[in-house]
């Protein structure tokens, strides 16, 4: 049976130059995410990239935010354009959309929801770094917004392998279909 690709988009989240070096396992993840992207393109599923970033000087970073506040000085001094560049192994092609978010969830501080509505997207396929960060936050928010979700477990990675395992085997299945890349490709 042919999979339903209508109203579906693949999200490639935080696969960017400033994030990948923070997670040694990310390099091994790149070929799998590249294969997911190639499969989506072949199936005419839109590929939407989500990157985290700030304006130069990081004025969006609030010191009350435990995750980002501690790194405010670091973010303020970074070249944000370089930091936000999608890794070349999984880079967008001409015409593919890149959304910039300002927090962990793909929805927070971005126009992702507007883009999804304009494409009529109701089903999200999630990939990204980190499982306990963008994947978890986006899953929770997307589920609350009534999107149908599929998480490609081997196209996500986390600094803590046990956290990744618990999320993909015990937590995510409550709100999403969790599949391997090969199961999704069929």
C-alpha cells in the first residue's frame, strides 16, 4: 500500500553548523537524515528546515531562560549567520523553506505554523538534534496543535543515549508514531 504523503512535511530541525559540533554522534546522523530528505523529495513531501538563532547581539535571549540565558554572552558574540547555516550534508535546495526559531520548540518565535497552514500540512515527520530538546518540545507543541506526528527515531540524536531511548520508546509513542528511517521509507 502506498503511504499517504498528502498534507505531510518533513522537518529537519537544528541540523546546523553551530549545533552539530556540540553532539559527537551528530556526524553519524547526517547520512540518515540526508536519506530521509532524499526520500521526502522523491515522494514530493515538502522538506522544511528549522534552525535556532538570534539577531546579532542576541537581544532575544532572556537571562531568566535557563537554557539560553547562561550562554547569552557567547551567543551575543557569535556570527549568527554562520551558526545558523544548515550543515552541507543535509542543506536545503532552492525553493525549500528555512524557518528561524528563537527557543527550543520549532514553533516558538518562528513563522512555522503560518508556513504549515499555507501548505495545508497536517502531518509532520520529525528529525533533529537533540531528542530531548527540539524534538521533544516540537512534539509536545505540535501534538497540542493537533498535528499528526511521526518521529524518525534514528534520524534524531541526543547527548545522552539513555534519554534518547526513553523518549523514543516510552514518551513519544503517546503522541506520535515512532519509526526507524527504513520503516518510514518502506
